[in-house]
C-alpha cells in the first residue's frame, strides 16, 4: 500500500472539529427536550390515567341507571376536611328511599390529580348531594352528575368535567394558573369525548 493511499484512507474516516461540535450541539438540544418531557411526563401520565378512571366511572353510573331503572350518580367527594378524598374520590351512588348511597368501592384519582369544580369549568357537576360513601348513615357532601332512570344525564345539553394537577397546602387544594388539564365532554345521552389540555379555558 502506498503512503498516499494510506493517508487518504485515514483522512476520509476522521471527523472534523466542526462536525463534532455540531453533533454535540444536537445532543444537547435533544437532552434538553427529553429532560423537559420527562419532568412533565409524570403529570401527563397521571392526568391520562385520571381521565380513563373518570370515563369508566361515568359509564358505570350510566349503566347503573339504565339497568336498575332508578336514578344514579357519579359523585365526587367535596370534603375539605379529608384531603385524601376531597375532589379526588369518585364513586357511583344510587338514590333509595330519599338517601344517596355508594354502590361501589369507588376510586381515587392518581397522584395530585383533582376534579375541578363547577365554578372552574366542570359544567356537568351541577348538583350537590349528601352521600353515604361508607357503611352507615354518615353522609359526605359531594358534587354529582345525576343520571335519570333511562340513562340520560339530567344536565340538558351535556357538559364537561375537567381534571387538573393540584397543589396541597394547609388550606386544602389549589391550582396553579398554568396547571396542565385534561377532561371529558359528555352529551346528554352518554356519548363521551376525551378533551386534551385547553389553555385559557379557566
């Protein structure tokens, strides 16, 4: 092999300083994007899981009304004295002898995901009910979506329920102005559409 051919071969396999700097710059940009994505990924995953739980509980409440031929409700505990449940605990309830009672174990939304109230855009949560969430007659104040006996919701025209990531403090739960949100839209007859984050809705 001649010296000139060997030199040419080595030269074509080498990287220039500019190419190395460009690759390092691209890697830095990608690392920044991935880091930001991962830092918000926990909230996004929790909101997605909460959205799925909300849909399943709404469907269960509607099915209970349609099959049981009696009014039912998806209720959301609204008790600031119990922050483990306040705006986080969802359960299906039915009305019997004028008393609303939970008919399932219910579910708690993941992490710090909360249901926003009526004044914060959840237009389906139009009713406030006193519900016996646990065995016994002690009731808890709850926001509710009520389903009539045939399975349609009592809110004419349907509406939305929004979930968001809350901040816990000594006064209870609050929301930061830029908290991510997810939700659902439900027609009066039960058709559910998932809603992604909508900036400026609150």
